[in-house]
C-alpha cells in the first residue's frame, strides 16, 4: 500500500471511530447500528464493513483507540517515572471525562442488567485492556526498583481510583455538573501524591519531583 493510500485509510478510519463514539454514546451498544455509524462517518455501509467486519469489531477498535491515547504517556521516557505518571493521569482524565465517553458509560451501565453481554464487552474492550497496560508499566517500574508492591493489579486499581474515581463518579451521575479542569486537577494531584507515598521506593524525592510538575500542569485537553 502506498504512503498516500495508507494515509487516506488512516484518516477515514479515524473518522469512522469518531463517528462510532458519537453513535454509541447516544444510542448505547444495543441501539447503535452500523447503518447509523456509516451515515455519521459519511461512508457507505460496505466500506464500513470493509474496515470493521462487525459491530463487535468496531466497538473493540473504538475502545482500543481510547486506551492507546491513555497509555501513550508510558511510552515516553522523558522526565522519568514521576513525569510519566503525571502525563498518564492527565491523559486518562482527558479521555474518560469526555462527554461521549461518560455518555457511553452511562448507557452501558443502564443496559448491563438486561444484557450482561454488553457490560462484559465494554469491560473487556475498555477497562480490562487499560488495566493490562497499566500493570505492564508498573511491573517495569518495580523491576527497575522504583516501585514496591505485592500485587500489580491492586496497585493499578489504586492508581486510577486515587486520581479520578470521585470526579468521574460525579460526572456519571450528574451530567449537568461534570467537574471542570480545576476540580479534576485537585483530585488528580492529590491522588498522585498518595500513590507515591504508598508505592514509591524514593517517596520524598518523587514527591519533590511531582511538586515541580504540578506547578505547570498541561494546559490542553478535552475536559
């Protein structure tokens, strides 16, 4: 495939995934149709199936794209472990606090009681894959002597609960009062401090490094 064709394919794929987020967040998993997604992404239905062979495959790819954005900071070695954690926390917040992601989560929760397979698909395609990426990064830090813990899964669960559990819960339950960036920053930075006190092998040095970072937080984002 030529560079131009590959670039055009990537652009079209990104457009389809963005449309899929909108449709799934408005209609839920059960209510979303490939017809509606094709129309929203301005492609024909055969083209949509050419790119993604089924609604299940499209949903998984959509969730993968969100996961990749959240885990991208762990691939950037700039600044060391604390800087990676800080970038991850903001990337995670910028994704999961998006209106379409919050809307999708609300609809999945509402559908899961009647359609358990929908909840299972969402869990497998989203949180479970993100958790696996977080665990892999944490294990690398433990191997390097930077973190200490007995259970990687519990450490990962602690990390995302500490940085965003409260504001995301409010955002899910109060669509009219989703926390703004300043409110999220308060929880996120406190959560990182608690995490480093609990798991860092050099807590004082890492807390000092974090203090330098939080004086200049990211200014861009979707929140």
